[in-house]
């Protein structure tokens, strides 16, 4: 097995986030589930919801894209595979991810639909409620995969959000085959309980077949996938199937079980939670960077917690401080 060129290559939704302050009443009136993600299936529906938003700000996002941008900010070598359209938002996304130091070579897609966007309503408690129009992202074809890059990356990272559309699902299955054929690790984030409700059997099959080396979940996703309300039973069940299981628990910190060894860390203190958008993405960034750079399990978890704390202290899912310097100061 050759030395990898990249630490992590990710496949995910290429999305531009639009974030706006909101209140609980609006979330309820619009029939949203606070703190979750729901899909918008038509441009007209996306436009109608956008028209109801207050003043907002745009920032390139996408779960896996946020993660590799975070790893790059920590000094890691990363790449991203995701579909944008040949339009203004596509140009914004491509510029931002390349400017973050991430390799991004996926060709643009001509015609409709437009580049994906996520309309995010942030309540005063910092909770984000997401409404995602996948747009061009749902048409990422297997032909767009850069197999050489996947084979030359130490870890392939996949987001559950992109499992919904047929074409990207086939592309990700092919990418898993390439990565495992090259002797690389495969990491998978469950993304949201919504994804498990639609594709839980697929995710369980991936684990049962031994295709996932690192599994990321929050508490709700963990118990949903394990089909039990008992948290500890869920940890036991899924850690037996994934060589490394990572579970985030919000204010309660995080835990990981790796080859039978369990480690827990507290959450990093935050003066004020402004926006939880990207917290899980940046936690994954810190953890994966720690693992790719040879850190032990506890340090990798602490690095994840540190990155998550930085991201929830401001709007948007991309870091606003020097993460590499912050990690060196806090962790050495």
C-alpha cells in the first residue's frame, strides 16, 4: 500500500447555506422539527421558504464539505467530491472550498437544477433547523469520481445526507469499493435521524458487511440505528460492528469506542452558543485529523470537541479562527 497523498477525501452535498435568525413560533408555524433537517424537493418550494426568511447571510456549507474544510484549517490534506451547477452559487461554493485549501475538481453540471442551498433558521438558543434543496448535488454521477484521489487518500469520508438520491448513492458505493480495494479506511456519518428513517437498513447492511471503519453519530442517530432507546445498549451493539464508533452528546461531551477501548471527553466550554450549524461536521474534522495524524483516541476526541466549540460560537459552519494555532495552544 502506497503512502497516501491526502489524509481525507469526502463525498457529500455541495451546498451554499443561507442562515437567518428565527424564533420557535416560526419553526412551529412552518411545520418544521426544531434542530433537524428536512429536504425540499422543488425549486418553487425553496423559493417560497426563502421569501419568508428575514435578513440572512450566505456561507458555503454541506456537511462533508465543512468537515474537510475544517481538516484543512487544522493543517490536513483534503479533497472533496460533490456536484455543483454552472451558476453563481456553484462558483461561490467552488471558490470557497478551494480557498479553504481543499482540492475540488468535480466538473460542474450544465442546466437545471441549480446548485444546492440550505435554508437555516437559527433560534435564540443557537439551535439550527435546516431545510435543504439538494439541487445539482443529487445528480452526482459515478463518472464524476476521481478514483485515483480516492485510492490515494488515507480515509474516505461519506455523509448520510447524500444517500437519499439514487445517483450519488451508487457513486458512494463505488467509492467504498475503490477505497477498500486500495487498503484505505472508510468513515461514515449518519447525518440525521431523518436519513436513518429512510435508509437505516442500508446503513446497517454496510456495517454488517464490514465496510465502515469509523462511524459518526449523535445520541439520537445512534439509538435510531440500533433500534433501541437504551443508549448503552446502542453503544454496545454498534461498537461491535464498527472498529471505531464516535458519538457526540452535546453538552455531555463525546465518546469513542475503538477496538473495544472506550474513551469519553467533556464538551469544551463555550461562553455563548450562537449557532449549532456544523457542530457535528467540525467535531468529525477534529477527530479525523487527529486519527490521520497519529494522535491517540482521547486526543482525537478532544480535538473534535475543540473544533465543535469554535464553530458554535459564531454563525456559519466554517471556522473563523486559526484552528491549527488553537489546537496547538490547547493540546500541544
